[in-house]
């Protein structure tokens, strides 16, 4: 029997994990200075909307630190998320990404909830996230908390497959100045500047920043000749943050951000006259405001109120123009019920108003609409014993399309030892229908006929529906988080996800005969079902103060239980592997190597365009800090073979704009980081 490179690699990884504990014991004295134990004790807030030690959390959560981001050489939020075990972050084009966890790799990440300092960042038009809009400096991020699996009982609808909470640094932690300048073969030029300070008595801190970026085009798919992908892009952003500290431990903070970006792309345009490939420039600009007040209360409790507002304009040539304003209000209260229970409850209200102007290939049944969303949640953590914790939670969400949805969870954790936690969870989560699902009309495909034989051309047009139900997930998870020594930790998670009421585009097909064109109207509806089973393994080994090895391995298995068109089972890679090695050969010198492998996406016989071969990527970063406030870095990406890191034909189905993917070539970039 012959084994492929991936199988051999997994075997070696498994043997290494068995051998690591024994090897690590010899390094105990050298690793005493390392911070792995401190890392396991770090507090996360995204799982239960309260501080919890990472080592004891009953959820599949990973923390990406500011140092992880710096050493990765990444230059965008989506790229940074590759650092988290189990995350499927795939580059669609120069400025577009598909980011998912546990399946449903789509351009807009509609089953993944993304937050920035607790502010919901999803677009109600598509219930997805536009990754190119996250333009604040990576250097301002304190950490990113990544939850894999449902977290809707605390955060609400769309947190089906995971929640990503991007937590930025307080203004008090960013005094003085920072400048980052870079250039490269793909990243033509970019720059970020920041300045922070405080008032005389130290009760008010501020930070302002500005950022700009311009990138060259990637490669076009081989089917289009492999030349330029014609997907150059550029963006500019600016913002500020204020942090104030009041009497009696109360504090407040506010932030304001502005962004503007333009992205070129090649797109398939399906019209009554036929299908063409055109270059178009998508433009998106917006302003976001956020303010939060937090106060401790007697007995160790906490009261928090947050308000946010966003105004955005999205222009896609030939498709649509979306002018949108969104307001969010969020209140939460945490307090103790006796010595054994801690309760968190809250309420959230969101109002989204839009005007969507139609284009040649898309239009809305209702061009302007106001949509109201309401959420109520409560979660109770009960200490059953010194080593047992039970968490019961329920969230009720109401959306204007499918009405009320209940999203409960039950989580149990057991500290087998002070450094080992076994946990399990049962959860239900939903994805609410989006504005597009309810009233979007889009030209889906053009099928040429044979007019000489009186066979008409055919135009497929997809229509939304107002009577949709929320898509539903029922999940079971089992995890074991262990710190074997001061140098080694592992995190193992097993899960099964059952999806019901999935949207499908073959709900009803109604031909409108004609010559030379027949229009086939396709209605979407609920009815799809599928099951995803998987395992996620992560290991972090601080070999000694100068060496660190991080391994992440994910295995997925998917079964389609009823018809869904297009079939999402073919979008899930069979495996995802990440291996990072960090070496500090001398003071001020860092070498970081990163090998990634994404398994094949099998596709299905009826949709062969969904197939995607396995691909690997190898990145290398060299960082040199000649003095404390300066660092030079050189980054090479896709150095192995310039792999085509795109979703291939899947993107043509997943993208509402018909955008054609491109391939990232080998690239080099150089960067200077200066603090002053």
C-alpha cells in the first residue's frame, strides 16, 4: 500500500505528539522562563461575555495574540485567521477572502459571526462579512478570540459555526508614535501611522491612526490564460479611540473609524443577450462609531452598555448600489446568585435601513427597507463542585423575516487536574434569512441554445422568498485541553454538526417559454440537510526559550442528507494542516516558517465546478530588531510553488457579483516598523 505525502506527514505528526511529552521533560529547566503557563491562564471574554481562564473554558476557543500576528507576516485580518486551528481561510482574489469554520466556505462567511470590540460587523443584506473592510492597523489589535462551533446562545443568530471577536488595544496601552512602511511584489506599497497620548491627570487617553495600502494584481486562472487577474486594489482608513477612567472603577471608551476601498475584478455578467466577462471596480466606503460604558457593582458584578452606528455605501458595477445605516444597542448585566452561581443576562436591539439601487443583473423586490432585530439572552454558570462547572444558556432572537428563534446551550467542564480540562457541549444555533434571501433577484446563468434548430437560449434567474425559515444547527462537542509540562500544551476537540432547513435554489423552477430566449425562474426555499463530523487537534511546544513549534490539524467528514443546490458538501476540505516554527537564533533576530496544507474539496457529480484540488503554501519571515524601537522584516509567501489559493469554480456560485477568482503567486515584501 502506498501513502501520499499528506498521509505520511500526518503519521509523523502523530508520532511526534506521542514523543513530545518525554522530550519536553528534558527541557524543563530551559523553559521555566517561557510564558506558556501564563498563556493557558489568560482570560477570554467571548465565550460567556465575562472574563474566564482559557484553560477552563468549555468551548473550542483559540486566542491569537498580538505577538502571533507580528511574527506571522500577515497583512490582513482574514490572513491572520489562518493562525487559528480549524479555520479555513482561503484567498479568493487579491483583496477577497473566504473564511469559515467547520464547513460552508463562502465569500461572505454567512454562518460565522464577526465582532470588533463586541460590535457586530456582519452586513444584513447578505448576512455575511466583507473582509476587505477591516482596515484598521493590525498593530492596534490586542488579541483575536476565535470560537469554533456554535456560540449563538450568547451572541445571537449567525453564530452557527463560530464567532470571531477582534479586540483592539486600549488607548492607554499605545502611548507615543508608531510608523509601519512596506513594499513588495504583490503588496506594492502600504503604510500605517499611529500616535497616542493622555491628559495631565491620567484619566483620559487617546489614539489616532491613518492607513493606506495599494496592491498589484494576482494571476488569472489557467482557463483565462493565466495572465493578469486584473484585481488590483487600494484602501485608505483613519480613526481614533478614547479611553476614560472615572471614579469608583467605572470606565468608558469610544472609537470612530473611516474606511474607503476599491477592488478591481473580472466578473461573469449573465444577461438576456448572453454571458460576458467584464472588468469592474467595486467601491466601498463607510464610517463606524462605537461607545461603551462599564461599571463594577457590589458583589463582584458588572454592568455594561454599548452603542454603535455604521454608515456604508457599496457600489458594484452592473450589480447594485447598497446605501446602508445600522444602529446597535446592547445592555448586559453580570452578578452572583449566592456562592455557587454567576448569571449573565442582556438585551440587544439592531435597526438597519437601506436603499439598494438595481443594476443590470440584480435587483431587489423592495428597494428600500427598515429591518428591526431583537435579542434577549441569559446564561447561568453553576459550580457543582470544586472541579465541575455547568453552564446553561438561552437566547431568543427575533428577525423581520422568520420571526422568533430559540438558541439554547448546555456546557459541562471537569478539571481532571489543575492543568487538564475535559468539557462537553450541546447547542442549537440558527442563521436568520438575509435581506437578499427574502427579496433578491439575480441572473444566475446563461445557457446558449441552437437557434438554427429552434432551441432557444435560456436565462436562469434566482428569486428570493419572504416565507423562509431560519437555517438550523444542532451540535455536540467534546474537548480535552491539557498542559503536559511548562513547555507543552494540547487541545483536542471532537464535534458533530447536524444542519436542517438549509436554503436551496431548486425550491421551484418555473419556465417562461419564448424565442429566442426562455427565462427559467428559480425560487429558493428551505429543505436541505447535512451532517458534518470532525476532529481538531492543536499542539504548542516551547522547546526552549529560542524555539517554538505549533501544530494544528483538522479532519472533516460530511454527509448530505437531502438535496441542496448548490451542494455545500463539496466546499469542505477533508483536512487542514498548519505547522509553524519560530526560532530566535540571536537577540533581536527572529525566523518564522509556516507550512499550510488544505485538503481537496471533493465537489459533487452534478456540480463539478465545485471541485478543488489540495494545495499547500509555505511562508517565511525574517525579522531583525537592531534596537528596541525598530524592526526590519522580510516576508516570502507561497514560496513552495506559487499555489493557486482560490476556490476555483466555487467562487462563481458563492459570489453574488459573479466575480472570477485569481491565484496568488510567489511574493516577497519588506517592512520597517518604527516606534517613537
